[in-house]
C-alpha cells in the first residue's frame, strides 16, 4: 500500500447536534437492568464510517480512502491531542512547612507549576527495587528539588503545537493542557406494559450513559476526500452531527516530519495494537520485537473494542441474506493514544502499531491506527 502524506488529507469538524452514544465492547443485555456505557472519544473506524457516509455511493468496494483522527477542536479551532502519559505535574511548597498539610483539589493536582517527564530507571539508584527482568523496566520520576513534590498527571488533552514542542524535547506549560471538555449524561430507558405500571420483563430497565460535548467543542478528523458541509449519522439512536470543512486551517504540528523522523522517544497518536509474540491472540502495550530496545513505556489501561455484531452473510451462489445473522467479531485490546515509549537505541520495525497480520490489517493501516510520532 502506497503511503499517503498526512498533510494531503482534508480536515473536517464534526459538531454534534445532540448527545453522542457510542457503546463499549462489554456484552450488554437490557433485561439485566445494567448500565450501557460508552467509549469516548470513539475509535477511528466510527468517525471514518460517519464521514464516508457523506460520499457519493459507489458499487465498487475499493479501499482507497485514508483517514486520521478523531481529535478534539475548540471554539478557536485549536487542535487538542492526547497528553503524553510520561508527563508529571510538579508543585512547590515552603520547605519549612509541613508537607502533610498540602491539600490540593483534583483540579489543582493536574495543574503544575512546571512539568517533568518520567525517566528510565537508573539501576544504581534503584538497585533495591525489583521487577521482572523478562519485562520492561519501569519509568520513574526525576529527582526532586527541595520544596518540590509530584502533584499528579496533567490534564488529558494537550495542544497540538505543544505536543510538537514536546517531541523536540521541550516541556509544556500549564496553559497547554485541557481537561475533558464533555459531560456524561445518564439516560434511563423504561419500557412499560400496556395498561399497567409494570416494566416489561423482556425489555427491563437499563441506563445508558451518553456524552454531551460542551459549547464550542467539536471532533476533528481528516480524510482523503472532499466533503461539502452536511450532516451525518454519528453514534447510536440516530443522532447526527454537522460536518464542515476546515478551510486554510493549520493543525499546529507537522505530522509527516514527526511520523517519518527518528528518535529515542515515540508517542502514540492513535490507538494501536501489539502482541507479545507472533501469532498470539493476546495483546500487550508494545510489540515483542521492541523488547530488547525499550528502556520503558508509559501507558494506561487498554481500550477494549469489538465483540458481538449482527452482520449479513453472503452465501455462495445466492444473493446477500436478508436476515442478519448473529456473529462474534474479535475483541481487541488497543493501546491508548498518548502512550510513550523510551528507547535505548533505534528500534526495529514496526513503525506503525497494527498488531500481527490479520484480515483487518489493511483497514487499520489505511485509517492510520497505531500512528507513531518520533522525537527526543
């Protein structure tokens, strides 16, 4: 597959008209009276399918489209990406005061006086700490100055321009971060029997958790096709979003220079896949080929995606079946965007985290899953 320059893609803002409903991969049955939660921001495939629905229909199923996203866009058209997970928010206190009296609010814990990176472990300093030598060594906090303490992780979103500077070895400022610009909205669903006040047994009562973006915030994504201003269906319950092109817009980062470069730090821009060995159905946070070259990794819990699906099967010698057959699709554990890898030396391939070859590999590649940006 020929590689498409990310700078050649066309950018669009997706402004939700209503709440957004994206089901997670956890099996769900309304009759159990459970909570139906969602995954937000959604996976790249979800936004790609929404944008593709705005293109003219073609009977040929050519997989020639390229895609990147989704990310966040604020009211000033500033692009926000996942914060690198190796960053720490640092604070200061009076060395003469009692450190136990420090009482930061959750919001204050994410806003540092300055920010530092986790560092590869130095065995001389950490010789009394043990870890599995067959696994990666940990990344550890840097040495603290007098009166300095670690407040916690910064807010989960960083300006694209600040990420570009981060990849060049610079540390961001407090105004470069943003908390989640959305609120969950709980939607109870109750199906009552006719002429009674009883809930239907087969439907039951369940609660769905939707997402409502705050005023001025939108999703941003790029695709290798031109789309006029229109509306598309996005998520469940038939909810829609307004799609508008971002003309003469600069994202604030040179995608291709960062993607094609080299360095000892790799930042995961979009969710990716990796296995501990070739042909393994198990997933982990880094490719097995990188094990000898990694000095450490900063990541978070995996994003589970896949599972039960209703598909229409095409039987040999017959037209496509009219009935949707029950089917199980693979459930994959994706490495979350924002994961950071620290290397001891230049790593071998892969340069894009797509997991072991599978039927969906071409799709994952064209939608830019597992895209890595390189820096120092």
